[in-house]
């Protein structure tokens, strides 16, 4: 597929903005751009074909973005402040996922979603810089001490709901999953059981709205920034005084792993 470089760069804020992105972030942006441009039905691999590729790879598909390089070597990370805030992690560690999450939160804001859903959209995929496997559960655990139960519910269960269309609420199964999991992929039984539970839950719409506003392609000429959500974060995120990773919470070690991914032990 031919790529309109001008449109691609424009959608990311221009050539200067692209130059500041990490290799992983550029690769992620390019993948989303290609998905948006795909007008004709594509040929997708089967689950068995993807399985056969495992021992041809240099890294596991479930490894977090901070721990692998898309091409070449990993890059040196800027140090975090002594008492890092959520904004510090967005700017200095969540480079590969931040634009996607900002786009999702921006769409939720434009669609008139509640602040809790907007915050869930803003946070829902950031844990993929630490680990990708079961990222809904990992992400909910990462944020559990700092946000409301409803936000945690939305983050945790968007992972299961994303595999199940809901035409009533405007969610269709995305083609990107046919490419990632295989054209004949069937969710594991624990995902199916989770979906059935959440479908009957009084908070079903919270994780469902995360999937509805979860952008699989970047909106052209829309460049959301974290500053747009400063007030929402301030009202809904309990920032620890000692900084994320240094507050002795049950998840502080997870934040330290994001902060210091080059530590060998």
C-alpha cells in the first residue's frame, strides 16, 4: 500500500513531531495509519500461522514497549523527577502509547462521555509500555490505588469486551484484531466468561464506552495534548505525594519497573 507521507506526518503533528517520536511510537503510528487507509478487504493470517512465527521472532509479542526495540537498539531514557507524577510518566515513559490514549480520550470528550470514562480512555492502554499480555487486568492493577472503582472496572474489562461487537452501542470488531490474533481466532474461555459477566453488570457501559472510543486510527489534523485533561486528572486521579513508584502502595513496584526498565534485577 502506498503511503501519503504528507498526510501521515500531518496527522501526527508534522515532521518535527515525528522526529521526536521513538521508533516504537513511529511504528505504532504507521500501523494505525495503514489501518485507516485500508479501503479494501485484506487477507489476514490464521491463528496457526501466527503461532508458527513464534520461534522466528527476537522478542515475545507480549513484551512491553519499553523493553523491546521496534528496530535497532533500545534508546536511553530520560530520568524521571524525584516524585514523578502521572504527567511525568506520560511524557517520559508512555511514549509508545500516549498518542493513542490521548486520541481515545479526546474522542470520549467530544462524544460527551463522563469524566470517569474519559479518564479510563486516557489510561486504558498505557500499561502496554510495561506488558501487553492481559493488559486490561494489568492496567487496572496499576491504577487501582489512584482512581475510582468505576474507572478500574472500565480499564480492566475493556480487554474482554473488545472481542465482542455491540451494534446497539456502535462497536464493531476491528480488523486489526484479525491481523493480530488471526482471522479464525476465538477468545479463550476466561475471556468469554468475563464478557458474559460484564455484559450483565450494572457498569457494562463503562468498559463498552472505552471500546467505542478506542481509536484504531489517528484522526487527521487532531493533536490532543495531556494538558487538555489536566482538570479531569486533578479531580479523578489521586496523585501520591511521594510520587508514583515511591509511595509504598501495593503497585509501587510496577511503577518502578516502568521508571527503571534498564535495571537487571
